[in-house]
């Protein structure tokens, strides 16, 4: 599937709405037959964790405090007053039959979207590879990400 | 105006400074003769609404509460202490004769920049097509946006 | 070093984590032999200031209040409770021997990454060219930035 027409999405944000947008674009790209790679770094790692993010460092534990329960607990970048924002966002998505985030991630994977965790972020945040969902690819650094991006028509930083 | 040298800007943010940057880049691209498309999604829809954003859902109404009066009421992503940030930002722009956001949008349209609302966002936020300014193009999805992007030299996610 | 394989990074954010990501990607690109240009606009200008950002306007002074002491005082976009976030972030980076932001910037410059300040942002924020570090290139506008971007394989908006 090597090409010059791929799509690369760097996901640094851990906000529900932005992660949602990232997966939606990735699915659209994969559905159009494009080689599609997502590179998760910093807060974006929340989107590919198994359950509760279990970084063992102080930083990681704070992140865990604010983010219990994995992808279903991610809040939107606005209106997250005590979780109301997330609840409302998800309620509306449900009402409108918009696919929920976890299903969205599954759809992306099924369509062949590749998910890569940023090596340095894992190290700095003290998150083990085992804390991530099984479907993610090998951890990789900026050089590998840029190679994917060089094969892409569009590279987004989200 | 089909080309391989266009500019595509995905505007997800509704923050004054980011919307300002998006239009500024779009104007620069259009002035350079590039096919320029802006795709407004989620909070970015505020930038192409007629007046007060009138989503009828709870979500939409909350968004309306925080954003009365359309594009002139958008606040910057920082320093928006009770509206002071917006006032200050606009005062400084005026003092320095930097074009205000509404004029900026008009200039973009006059230069041929195309504005597209994201179909799914309109649906999820329960915003009707009529709530948007008349100049916007047909609502479109990710697939159509990616086609524009494939004709582009740069695709920005703002 | 003119090419069609460059990397252009527009840095609008002044958040520690995002500036950190921007320099990390720039270094990776330059190390891979790519023409790498960074264009600093709005809050991003903090990353190329000499010491304390000394905008003389109300806006600039507020920015200075929130950002005393230059690049070492930039806070991350999350967890910046009274500076704790920044301290923690830097402590973790140190513990993990991740290069600090100022060294990161130096490495980028040594590798040939070019840093350009946005002309309009300097004007609006009333920041003089002298307030920026000596290594930055000539101030330039959107047109010049787009020309760099047209020579690039990827243009990121951070």
C-alpha cells in the first residue's frame, strides 16, 4: 500500500472533539483507498490506551486522575464542566446516530488505518507499551513519522 | 481553477485568534492564485454563521450562550476574561489597522476563497443551513474535503 | 537547499508542549536533510523571544505578565496550575534526559532550521525585532510563508 497519496495525522490533543475529528478524517481517507497513518503523541496517547491510562509517573498519574476509564472518558476541549460536556457530547452523538469514539476507532482499524505511538512520549509519560490497545503498531520516532508523511498528500497536526 | 497547488484549511477551532489566522492564510493563498478552500467543522462553524449561532439542541444553545452575536463575538483562545480579551484584541487590531474578522471574511470571499460547512457537524449541533451566511458553498463531508486537499500543496488543521 | 521535499511548521501556539513538539519535528526533518522552516505567529513568538517578552501594548504587557523570563517560562497547554505544570513537565523531561526547550531550539538552529517571525503579529503585539533572539531570519508575511510551504511535503499548523 506504499504510495504518494497517503494521509498522515499527528494526534497530540487528548480532547474528545479533536480525537473524534482525527478518527473521522482517518476513516474518510482509508475509505478512499489512501494509506492512512495516525501518530499519537503526548495527550493523544489517551486515544489508544486500553482502559485507564496508567502512567506511573506523577505526570502520568495526574493524567490518569483527569482521565479515568480510557477513550470513553475523554472530554471535549470545551464545555467539560465536571463531565457534563462529555456526557452532552456523547448524548448528542447518540441521538444523531453518530458513531461513538470507540466504534470509530474500531472502524478505522478495520479499514486498515495504522496507529503508531510516539516513542518519546511513552518514555516521558512513563506509559508502558502494554497499557496501549493491542492493535497499535510498533512505537516509532519522528523520523519514521516523517517518512510516512513524505508518502502523504496531507499531514495534519491535531 | 482545478490544480495541484491549492490550499485547504480545516477550521475546527472557534477561537478568534485561530479563525483570524485561518482567514489570513486563506487570503494570502487566494491572492497568490491558489485554489483555496476552507472547511468549517464543529466550533469553526461559528465563523460562518449569520448572527447569533442558533443551534436548537442543548449543545447548540450552550454554544449560543457563549457566543452571542456571530463572528464579532468570537473570543480569542486566551485572555478572554469576561470578554476583555476579545475587546482588547479587536482594539489592538483596529489601532494597527489590521482588518477586522468580518471584513477579513468578506475579503476572502471576494478573492474566491470557497467556504464549506461540514455536514455532520451541522447535523450533530442541530444548526440549519439557513443559520449560515449566504456565501457558503454546499455542505460536504470528509470525502469531498479530502478531494480538495488532494489538489492542495498544503492542508492545515486549525 | 531549495527543494520540493521541505517541512514548514507554522507555530501559533505558545504552549510548552506544543512548542516542544514543533521543535522536535523540525529537528527530525532537518536531520533527514529536509529544508525546514518555522514560521512563528501570535503566541508562538514567545518561543523565539530573547528573555521576557516585552510587547509595549496592553496586550503585550499582559502576555508578558503571564510569561516572564522567555522560553524557560512557557507553560504546557494543560496542568499549568500556578506553574506546577511547567515545573513537573520540565522535571520529567530532565529525569528522562529529554532535551530542554532552549537546547532543543539551539539544536534546531545548528541543524539549519530557519526561524521566521510573522510580520503582522510583531506589529499587532507591538514587539520589536530586537526583542527576538538574534538567530531569527527576516520578518515575513503570509506570502513568503506560503512559498516555503509550496516547497514542502508537509506543512503543519501547531
